[in-house]
C-alpha cells in the first residue's frame, strides 16, 4: 500500500535539530564596537554544511552531505574584496533632477551615510549590483513626464529620468568610497512589471529602447561618452560587450585582478512587442510582451560564450563571476516581489554555458530574499547566490584569493525601519578550489539549500510572539521588525517558525489559533472561523520548466501534505491556499493560476481558478471527527490540473476534472493555511459558500518536487480511538464519544455545553478529561494528574472555537481556560 502520510515522526526527527531558533552573534555598529553581543532577533544561523562537490548528491544519498563545524576560511594576505548588493529600490528619488541638484538632499545624504559606513567597515574594491536600483514599475509615463516638468515626450522623459538617476547613483557610490560600480539591468529599470504589459495604462513597451539607452549612458559611459569598461584584455574578435545588439550598452565583461566579471541584460522583447506572451505548456513568459532570456542562438549568447571561453583559457583568470537580475535554479525564497524567472531555467543555454565553462558564482536578485543553491549539472561546481539588498537591509562581502572565494552576508538590525547602518554577520559560504576537489562550506543565511528536503515545515508545537525572530522584509511602519499584522480583518500578533529549508523568511504570521492535543502525543493547531495563518514570504509556488523532456522539469513541482481533524461536513473549507496578493482579483480567464486545496462538504477538491476543479471521486466524506492525512503532488511543473495527484490516508484517490488546463502559477502569490490569508479580496465572492477551515491541523510539510510516497511520509495510519468499541459521532459540530469511560452522555445543545454555563467555574485537567468543580452535570473527578499543561494561543471566544460562529469576545484568560477544558473533554 502506498503510504503518503505527512508530518511523520521521521519528519519530526529530521527537523528537531532545526529548533535551535536563536543564537547570539557578534555584530558591528557605527562606533566599530565589534565586541558587543546582539540579542539574536535574526534569522536562525545553523551549523555549517560542508560539500565535497564530486560527491554532492540529493537527500536520497545523505552520506555525501557531511555536517561539520569549521572555522571560517582565513583571509589570504593577497586576497581582495568586493561587495554585492541587489534590488536596492532606493534610487528613484534621483530621477527628477540632475546630479548637482540631487547631491546633498535628504535621500542622498541618508544613503551616503549608510554606504560610507559599509565602505569604512567592510571595504570592497568594487560593487556588483544585480538590478533594480530603482522602482519605475508603478509609475505611469504621464507621471514621469509631470515630475520632469511636463514638456517632454514619453521617450525623452524616460531617457532623462534614467540618466539623472544613474549618474546620481554613480556619484553617490563614489562619494561613499566605491569608484567602480558594475550594475545590471533589472525589470524596474526598463519599466516593469506593469510596464511590460501591452494594454494597461502603465505600459512602457515603446519606451524600453530609451530606458536601455539611459541605463547604459548613465552607468557605463564617462563624460567623453567612452564606454567605461572597455579594456585591452579584450582584443581580436572579442569585444568587452556584444556590439551590434540591443544589449551593447547594458551587457559587458570586466576584468579586475584575477577575476572576470560578466554582467548580463536578460530581458528580451517578444517580436514587435505588441502582444503579451505566455506559453503554459513550456512554462515560459507570463510577464507581458517581455520575457526573461538570453537569446538561444543569437549574437548576445554567442558573445557570452566567447567571453567565458577566453576567461577559462586565460591562466591569469582564477575566478569567473556572472550576474543577471533573474534567478535560474528554482526554488528560491521570495518576498514582496513579482517573482520573475529565466525562461527554461536550468535547461537554458545561458545556464548550460556557465556550467560548461566553469563559472564559479552566479549572482541574481529580483526576489528580495537570500537563497544559495549548487548547480545540479553533473561535474559542475557552479553556485547560484540570490540575495537581498532592499534599502541596504542586506549585503554580501566576497573575499577573493588565488583559489578561494569567501562570501559573508550581513543583515541589518536597529531601532529604525531602515538605514540603521548596523549589521550582523548572518551567513557564510566558502568555495575552496585549492585541491583537486572543490569544497563548499556554508552556514546561516547562505547555507546551501537541499532542494530535495522539505522547504516548509510547520509542526504546531509552539506559538511565539511576532518579532521573536526577524523575517527579512517584514517591517512595520516605524520598525525593522513588525510585531502585528492584519490578515483578512484579524489583528495577528503571533508567529510559528518554519522548520524547513526556507527558514525564517517563511515563518507564519497567525492569530486566534490554539495549540491543543495532537494525534501522536504532541500538539496540533485548533482553527476556528476567526483563525488566521499566512506567510509574508512570496511563493513558494512558481512557474517555469514544464516539459517532461527537460531533465529538471520535476525539480520545481510543488507537493505538500498535512494532518487534519474536523467534524464540519456541512460547508466548504479552505485548507491550503496560494494566490496573488496584488493585481487582478480572481477572473476565470486570468493567465496565471492560484492553487487552493479545500474540503468541500468533506470531499477534497483542488482549484486553480473558479471554473477549474479537481475533485476526489471517492464519495466518502472525511470530515468525520477523525484524524486524516491529505497530500497533493504535482508530477512536474506546468502539468495539467488533471495530472495532480491527491492522497488521502496514504491512498491515491480517483479524481474528476472540470475545465482542465496547464498550470501556470502566479509568481507573486502568498500561501496560507486554513483560509485565504493575504491574497487579494474577491476569493470569497469567486468561491461562494467557501470559508475558513474549522478543526485541527498538524504537521504541514511542503516540497519543491513531486512526492516520493514511500520516502517522504513514513508513518502508518494512527489508531483513531483508545478502544475499538468507541463509536465516534458528531453532535452539533462537536465530537461525542459514546461508551467512553470519561463521559456518559453527549451534549445536544447547539450552543456552549451546559457544563460551562458559568464562566466562573474553574476547569482543571485530570488524566486527559476535564473536571469542573461545582458542575451540575458531573460530581466526580479523576485524581490522576499526569497530563502536561498545553499551551493555548489566541482565541477570541468559545462559541467560535466550538461551533465556528462569531459572538462577542470575553477575557482571553477565561475563554482560554474554557477552550482548553472543551478540548480535553472531547479528547479532540
């Protein structure tokens, strides 16, 4: 029998080590007092992972992944350093005046202060910047014209704004100590995301040539109009840039000491740019009339190959480093972003060439989060580093010696929302090529991602205050770390740590969830109509690499599983939901899909849009008050909805499909459990009769690959009751166990059970059953008091917890005690 039971003891054992949530780390401040210890309100920093790359394998061959504790690589005397900082999104302010006017204004001075601190404390001979220094995406052309005085054409305004901005940015970095800035085109420099659409009012398709020209002239040319990065190293048939192509001012190569740096513009207009492009079958496009690629057989890619070949063959070049704006290996962590990706990903010619010619590091941005992944190409030692820079929140230092690349990430802390100019080292990656076998060591926020292990795990064993651990990008209006958030009308102040590979970036924000008795002696989450649990991190669902012919097509198919227990068979309840949180609401014809698992009157159903439904054809409803496990698996990315597999209690169920089509996930969505979470308004209207989940959830795990049924979820189906003679029935929304030694009758009142009519009655727990002193319905209590107390999270009121209705709230302490007693009474 195939067993797909998630949240197993084996899964818990694998993640137990991850529960060392908080550590003290050495930090710096503006007074250079590096001996201070900082209370660790930071993403968790775990032990180093050490890889000997000729033996690197996936989780199925764990013996090759040795966990070791080592000292950081000692910096060589002949080493030098550069820094990398992606997606600043802070330079748009400088678009509306020339550099002379911008210099010295408030926005300029704030950034110079931070950058000068970084330069003085961390150094760096040059800066690698993988795109999105600006945020032009949400500005209409009319707005740009108006901000520049109102008398320019659209093309003139786009060019003027860009040149102002990029010239000022160069001056800002120079004033801070950085004379060499290697900047990459991002989608925002060209006017995306909305600007890549053909029809909306913010479309900038016809001004992309002017945007590119402004980028090249502003960043890469001097006052004499000479290209800054032309070098004698490039001679013969190889130029420092792809001359004669649209990218000749934005793609270029540059040699500094013993390293070759290659900067690539990876945005291409489709055809004449007059129609939006999406290929659902191959998982391509989806970003309007611009797609993310480096042309397959054209001059741009040929130039790139020639440069890599020359770098590989030159003995003086010890390291090759490439940057473009877009991540290539999936999955990657994301937050507050559109989540664009490179077409064909790991199957692209662009990525294949990097693997073939021995590129060491590929730097990308776009997603505003940090993920480090090793290439899965056989024999390759290439590492992708996707990093966050937003408002100088993070940056990387890279120490370069003869045979070693030593990378550290620094994470911001402080009392201000941004521009604190205080940083803690929060991760470390070393690429050591000094022997025949390249060795990778990694830790913290730069820890190499195990792409086969779960990336999200919520075990429902602890609920903590928001702000206990920093979630990058989760700021409040006046603080670097938010301590409360509104999720669909409910103020949420609690958090649950993500124990999977994506770590703190996907910690859940939650409210009105109680921790109660779980299925295996642990705890489970008790959800009501007022409960909320959602993740501020974007994704992890995404699109791309869809065809079976591609080797890595299965490497980013989403699968997940969780335990649940509910008695609500009279409604449709949302269990797992992923959907857009900006843009259009829920139109049936929208080009990108959401993904929702619901329990419809006890029957599992998956939706990717309101008119598309994959429904279990097993008519047995499973909202029966017993523990069940459900798992959902995509066999490959961009599969058809009909190909999605649903497992209930370890058994693959038969399904029926309505309005089938290929799945192309929205790349700017967020996930939630038990409801619609952060997704755009309108889902309740698009799915009439649907609502929050009511009941228990436990041990949720999500993978970025199809399920391996016999490996991922190992537990057998648990026993439902203590005695086979006990008959579990459902009475008015609450379970009633007949013939139980601890209960002789069942309540039939639709409201609160009568034993709790008085809020002054003090419930205690004896041997797993409540003993209410002075109760009219019970005169004796068990005396064994071996049951450990169970932590109660936020619950608004008892009516809501018991029956899913909404009624006036009472004291958190009183209702928490009453809820606790109800849970124990029903042994639920």
